[in-house]
C-alpha cells in the first residue's frame, strides 16, 4: 500500500498564543507578515519598526491573532474578526 498518494484529512487551523513564542520567533512572524501583506498605513508609508509596534500591540490586545495552518504548514496574522469567521467555516 502506498501511503504517500493517500490524501490526508484536512486539519483546522489553530491559534498560537503569544506566551508560547519567544521574542525572536514572534519578531520573525510579525516582520514576515509586514513584508508579505504590504498593509496600508495611510497616506505616508510607516517605517518597519512602527508597523512592528502597531501589530505587536494589536496582538497583545487580542485584536489580531497568530494562526498556524497545519495543512500548509504556514503561519499568518489575522484580525480577531477574520479568525472568528474562519473558525465558523472549519
């Protein structure tokens, strides 16, 4: 029997609590998000450090969440609203 060709069942994404991440990993996740997403910061482009602090604050307040998708083995940052919506669909 060839297990490599069998499709594995989809697993739901999971929230990664901030407390389980060390500072270096958290910083890497946030910086990767900033570089990938190209988030809109208004008329003037904000510096990387400014964006980093804004996203970290949102994560600390619970307005944003770090989510790991075991199916794609990727990590994203979603707003709390986006995360709630995603949980309803999975």
